[in-house]
C-alpha cells in the first residue's frame, strides 16, 4: 500500500506529462511509476525528452508499473482527499488498482520492462561542466530568446535555441532572431550546442512560479544519442529531472553575417517602449496579414496599416532621432511587439538602427544584454500619398532618394565582396571551385587589372566569366573561380 499527497502528485504529473509523444508505441502514452525507498518516481518519455519527478510518500511498498497518462490524470484531477492511495495489486487481465477517497479505480497497465530506460549519467559521461542558475533569471532570458525560434519541423536547426557557455543564446526563424549576449560579443569562444525549442518552451512554462536554483549539464550517452542536456531542480519537496537530446542535424547560422554593419547613412532612433507597445497593440486591431509601416518625418513617427476597407494611422513623437527628412519601413506587427517587449523590463526606452527600407533593423537597449534583429516586409511607397502623408511631388522625390540610396548600398556591398575575394586570391586561400556574382566579378576585374603585381598570378577569362588563379607563380596548375 502506498500513500502520496494529492497536491504533490498533481503538481508532479502536470510537469511530467509534457513529454507528449506522437509515437504509435502504446507504452510511451503511459506514465512509468517506480515506488520504493520512501519515495515514488513518476516518469514520462517521448524518445527525445524524458521527464521525472521524485515525490515523498508514506509507507511505500516497492513496485514498478506503467499507467495511461489520461487515465491517471483524470483520476487524480478529480480526487479531493488529502492523499491518493495506490495498491500494487495486479489482476489477471493486466490491470492496476488505485484507491481513492471514495472508492477504487482499476487501470490498464503495460509492463514496466517495455518502458524506455531512464537516462543515467555519471561523472565520466559529463560532456560539459555542470552549472547552476537562478531559475527566474534563466527563465526570463530563455523566454525572450525562444519566442523567435521557428516551429517548422522541416528545419530542425532553426527549431532550436543556440547556446554556449559565456552565456550566449540565440534563436531564429528565418525572418527574425533574438539573442542574449553576456560579455564581449565574439562567437565560437566555446563550443556551441543546440537545444530543441519545444524543450525550452516547456521549461519556461514549468518554471513560471519557481524561485530556486537549477543545475544545467551536458552529457554524452553513446552513438544513438551522443549528446543530452540535463536540468534538475526542486520545488515544494519534489525533485524534478528533465532530459532532452540535443539537435545535431545541421549547423546554426552565424548570425554575425546577418547584422547590418554601422554606416554613416544609418538611421538611429530612440523610442519610448511603453508608448510604442501601446500604439502597436492598437494597430493589431486593424492589421491581420498586412505589414505595419513606420513612417518617420523628423522626430515624428507615424504607424499605419491598410486592411481591406479598414485603415488607420497613429502618430507620436520619438525620444531621439539622428537623421533628418523622411523614411519608411514596414514590419510584421507581432515581430515588432515581441522585440519591444524584450526590452520592457530593462528601461523606458529602446534603440532601433535602420540601414535601408529593404534591410533588417537592429533593436537594442542601453541597459539590456538582449538584441533583436527583424527583417522588413515589402513596402509600397504609394501608401504615403494614399494616407495623405506626402503630396505626389514629395512622393516622387522620396522614391528617387530611396532608389539612389539603394544603388549606393548595392555598390558598397559589391565593392566589399570583390575586395574579400581579391584578398582570398592574393593570400592563396583558394582550395576549391567557388562562385561569385557577375557584378562582383566585374568589380574584381577592375581591382586586379589595376594591380600589375597580381596580374601574373591570374588568368581572367572575361568571355566565360572565370578566374584561373595560381597559389604562386612557379608553373603550378591553376585553380578556377567561376561566376
């Protein structure tokens, strides 16, 4: 006979049940129960995640079994008594008897031997050092980052959170990314690893009312699951352990290459976060799938959107604007809200750096280690005239200025890429066939023909757009660079 406190069992089951499975294996639709040594362990597994809760119990009789998740949850949820009584009596038809305050229930069971083995890690399996974190701080950090992770199962590497030991955390979905950087922002200082976003979301939800420390460690566990993450914490006398296999398919993108480099033409704005969020929430009642446009005219920002026959715009002043004239850029309204709410606990204002209406914007705060990077949506300039923000003459002048700016930015990128390729060629870094764009190729030719010391190392085939390069001018074979 085993007695366990009803409140403790409910709390434990609500955590452990997060190991939801889509598998057809019936045993994975069950809780595993291991009783003995004055405690009861409740376990659940979906082959990628494994949750376990160890609960103190009264007068335990050792036994092991597995019980259906839904069956056990239904019974315990309805129980109003102080204790749930479990009787390890098995009937001939493989059923399990559970005692309640008002009677007994009979549950179907599956042999515990069929349940996946519990991940057990010793010190010799420790892949990375064990760390301890204060849960409220770790929870808020993970919550701010994981919101930008993709939910597309077809792209597993973007359906994860990228971490290392500094700590650095980042998540991206192809349209935005949020990151947390503590200390100098240099990637690859320590080995990175990728944790499934679903596991991170589970932890964030489980830790909502948890104020204690959590241990965080990485382990190696053989060829089939070479890397696991283990987190362990205690709440209200219950010891929780959560395990998850890491994402090893693919390489997380180096987000530094996506960040816009500071330039003299950048537009920097400081905005009151509370006012910005309030205006965006109001704009959400207007827009559905259409973007919200941000139109700057000096230090006045106008948000507007057009959805079918409904339209509207809201105007307010920004705290600081370091550019003159007009500028427009459009974003997904939810992405803007998520980015703004990332900085709300850290101060009154946030900074936004715009490079161009077709380039991503960078959101930061002076008092936060977070940053957000959001891709813009397609911008229709003619809505400025339709909204009465510009006359036709002003709109024509604005479009011409934006076109000239776009051309200047394209020239800058082409020139930078051409110089990068030239440096690789000149340093003898060509090891295989590569490809460059036609505009970059033309600019590269200009650079190379203007440097006679380099020309005898290269043979440029202008007709077929190929560069034949030698490591050294010693009669060795050429290597080719194609357009």
